[in-house]
C-alpha cells in the first residue's frame, strides 16, 4: 500500500468514525437517528406535510419514510392522518413531544458540514465534490442509493 492510498483510507475512516460518533451521540441524547430527527425538523418548520412530500424533501424512499414514520408515531412524537379526498395520501404532523425532542437534540452532522462547506469558495467546493465522486467510483458505489443524511446503519433504524 502506498503512503497516499493509506492517507486516503485513513481520511475515509475518520469520516466514517465521525459519522458513527455523531449518530451515537444523537441516539444517547434523544433516542433518534439522524434521519428521524431530520424528518421531525422538516415537520416542525413546515407544519403538516404529506408522506410523499417528505420523501421528496429528504430524498428517502417512500417505503423508508413509512417505516421511519411508523416508529415515530409509536413513540408519540408525530401523528398521521389519512387525507379525506385521497385515501392514499397520508398527512404527518409533529406532536409537542416531538418538538421537545428537537429542542434537546444536538445539531445534525450534515448541518455542521453544510454550514462549513457553504463558506468555501466555489472552486474549492467543486474540487471537493469532484474528489468525492471519484472516490465513489473507485469504490464501485456510484449506483448505491444515498440521501444527504450522515447516518449509520439503516436509515429508518431506531438506535438501541
């Protein structure tokens, strides 16, 4: 292994470990995954939102949103109701317990990343995205589905 490939692998592992740490911290503090917290934050900002809209906003599959919402409804953090006009449509609303969880949760790692990334000059942002896309290709991961959420494990998995 060359020094450069070793350095690249170390950097990748550091990113992976930091994502794990942030997810575990969130789980320990409020018992949520980053994707669950993101869903709740969207509901907090927008009020009532359909499951389909939520899927588009988070870039998560509709089936993933359904499973994630089931768990949040069971915990009493949000409510779900069927649309009167179209029974296939489901409306979601954050409950007071969910708002409390949001206010006590630490910042999501992707929020920290976004704030710092957005401060970089355009050329630097483009260079980083290009490099990350190249790494994705080197690892044969271009066709893997991924949402812009730094999370570990299944996206709808509730932490232990």
